[in-house]
């Protein structure tokens, strides 16, 4: 006859290594097998590998919504306001690179 410690260690070992355990007298009525490693890992699952957020489309959409007045980009508002206030004071930075925006 096994000791309670040996039973617990066997149960935990089976749970860790995903093995089936023999049912005890108390567990005869309900038998659930839990398989935690059933799904694929994220490194292999194509659903996670092929997902790239549509950054270009989202950027164009937010810019267009900003032009329409339906979206507020506070960072761009701040940059435009600082450029406007610097231009008013005559401290405009000129970009020396060709074809710079």
C-alpha cells in the first residue's frame, strides 16, 4: 500500500508530464482528463505567425479622419502649433536635406 505522500507525488508527476493517472476510489464518478498542451505553441501556429497589423492603412485612415475633423491627433496638433509659433517669432528651422517634407 502506498503512502499518501507517494500517491500525491505520482499524481503530480503524471500531471506535469501529461500522463493518465489511475483513478482513486473518490474519483470513480467523475473522470476528466485535462490536456494543457493540446494547442500548438505560438511559434508554430500560422494564426500568430501571419498576423501583421495594417499599419499603413490605419495611418492613412487616421490622417483622413483628422482632415475631416473626426479624429484628434494631439501630438500632430502640438507639433503644428509649435511650428506655427516658431514661425511667428521668426525661428523657423530649415531642413537642408533635398526633397525633405
